[in-house]
C-alpha cells in the first residue's frame, strides 16, 4: 500500500490527509503542537473562559469550498450582518454588504455603477464560477465562458484594475484592500483575482466566520482521517 506523510494538522494538512486516505493511501500526520488545527485554533490565552483565535478568524470561501461541501460533516458557521469593512484615513469605512447596491452606496458616486458592472456578473453566477476557480486545475473548465469573463480582469495586477476601473479613492482603496489577501504585490499579475473573488463571495452570502470555539470544525475533520484509514 502506498504511504504518505503530512507535516502539520492545519486545515490544508487535514484536507490533504482526507483526500489521500479516501484514495487508499496510508496517511500519517505529524503535528508539533498538543492539539490539531494549525491556524484554525482557539485557546484560552488570557483569562479563563475567554477564548481567542490563534490564527485566522474569518473564512470567506469556506462555505463555497467544493471540498468542504463534499465532506459528510457539518461545520458550524456564523454569518455576519456585513461581511467586512475597509477603514479609510478620513475615519469612514467602505462596507462590504450582502447587497451589491448597499456596498456601492458606500463608494463615491462616480464608482457605484462601475462597481455593480464589475461584481454583479460574477456574483450572479458565483455557484458555477466557484466550481472552476476553487477546484483543482486538472480539467477543461465546466463553465468556460463564465471563467473567461472572470479571468480577463482577474489576470490584471490589482493596482492596475483599481486605478483604471475606478475613479474615486474609496473604491480604489476598497478593492486594493480586498486584493491584498492574495499575499502578492498589488502590482503582480493576477493579484486582482482574489479581490474579485472575495467581493463576489460577500454578495452571495458565503462570507462566514466559523462558530467558536473553532475546535468543532478541526475535530470533525480530524476524526474523519482515522475513519478513512
């Protein structure tokens, strides 16, 4: 029987272990910490009964993940009233709302129509789009025309899309802030992709935080591995 060794029991390590075990690979996970979970961990680090997230807190694409949806486990999620906010130097903020119109209303008037024209086509077909952009790149896209519509602006550097598509500073800063989650330079090609994906996700109610304590999800995934071998 083939074997595999995974270093780290974070969300990615556990997910990889589940896939390998399901394929009949004898899988071993090594974790240096006492508990599994990696960045998806919660602990009492200050006062008793006060739990803090040790890594990430919000999982904007967790609900939309084709892999998570394929698991026979229930992950508790919290849906925020507004997915996120981008604070600005003048003390105000741009709010990412579930309504595209409500989000646009927090932008400068000159950019409201531009924002809708950019995000509405992606949000309206996000369920289909997510299967291509969140799945493995190993097949012909299921929705090639939709993926092409996403890909044209997504391949741009985030700074280029922000400057050329928007006029006002609020929309430019908002898009740049969302695109920063790519962990790429905003001048890097394709850094706009993450910004577009997160903005579309926020409009279709898949932008969730995990119900706390986060031990519930990591334990569900962790117990899934030995059950599969």
